C-alpha cells in the first residue's frame, strides 16, 4: 500500500513491514530517548516474526509451552502475549505531555480506534475496563501494552488480522487462563493487513487529533 494513502496530519506514519522484535524495541527506546519538545510524533505499523513478549511484571507461570518460539522480557506493562505474521502491530511514539494524555487515556484511544475499525467491517466489539484490549463476543482480538518514559509512549497495540492463533495456546494470553483469541479474518473481515491498516490509521489519528478521551 502506498504510504501517501494513509491520512497524515501531525504524525509521521511509517510502515515498517516484517521486522525483528528486539531491533524494533531498541529503535523505539532510542527514538524516545533522543526526542525533544519539537520532535514530531510517529506511529509505526508493522509485523513481527513469531515471538512471545512478557511484560515488566509478567509471571513466567503464564508461559505454558513456548516450543521453539523465543520468550523476551520487555519493559511494557501487561503480562504475556504473542506476535507473529498476520498480526497488525501499532506503536504510537507520542509526546504524552504535549497531548495532555495519560496512560489510561492512550489505552482508551487505542481501544476506540480499533472498535471503530472493526465497525467499518461490520463487526461489533467491546472493551473491558478491568482487562485492556478489544474483544468480540468475549474473545480477544487486540491486546494493548504500553511504556511511558521521559514523557514519551512506546509499545502499543497488537491486532489479530490473519495471524496463526495456535501459538496463543502455548501461553495464558495476557495472564488469563483459558482466554480465547480471535482474528479479523474469522469474523468476516479482510485477511490482508494492507486493507486494515489505512482504516485503523484514520481512526487512530482522528482520536489523537481530537484530543478527547473516548468514553468507556
């Protein structure tokens, strides 16, 4: 998809393709450390090769049977999740002070943008205040984990489009035993990330530009 087709207002929107998790994590941290009050915010859209990531306070007991998939301890909030091809990962690298936005507000914006994206494809989803992310009929379709450092956000959203769901059986997703995952293609949505990306980008930027915290 041509990057110029993605609405771009106050943000640099970057499509990175399939990229290594650790290298991307290091790039996010470097961007956050090097940014100044004049740095333009960025939103990265990408995929990762198969990897499990365990949050700062994540419990190893939720790693059940990782097999050959690496498990990486990272500096975001939340428990354990899986990333793999076919999952649309969104990393908003934002100046939270400039946006007058707190961590919970950014979580709500990510949830609302994903819900609005689902609605475009005729799918009704919902958020759960006690368990961040987006769900369709109690199955989780998108997970959220953030880190705020030096006033900047990184990590973000993992939205299941056509990703293989089998690796989720090797963990307790997000620390919840028996939590079932779902993906957009199984709900009648597109399987191609390039169809979903501009829709999600438009809704995410809509809420960021409004600087209004969605209800919920």
